[in-house]
């Protein structure tokens, strides 16, 4: 889970695995896989950084890198 701040200033924990897209226009919109959109105060780069850190913490990042390496080796 990552901690983000809603537009009204309240904080919420968001399941980073459910994030489909993050966009800035100029507000930052997080779209979840179920289609729900959340506007947050953090910049898009900050949200992406939080997601990357979360993925490293739970081991997804390492697993993704390993799969990519195996695919490259088999090519």
C-alpha cells in the first residue's frame, strides 16, 4: 500500500497493485483497474516513485527483472 493525499487534504492508503494509470493534467489522477479515478495532491512522478518502491519492498520488481533476463537469454 502507498500513502497518498486526496485533493481535500485527507490521506489514504492505496493498494499500488490496483493502479492502472497515473496522469497529470495539471492535477494528478490515479486510475484503478476497476475504472475508479482518484485525484491526489502528489505529482505523478512522486506516485510512480512510491509504486516502484512498494514493488521493490514486496519483491515484484526483482521478479520482473528476473523474467526479463530469462526472456533475453532465451532469445
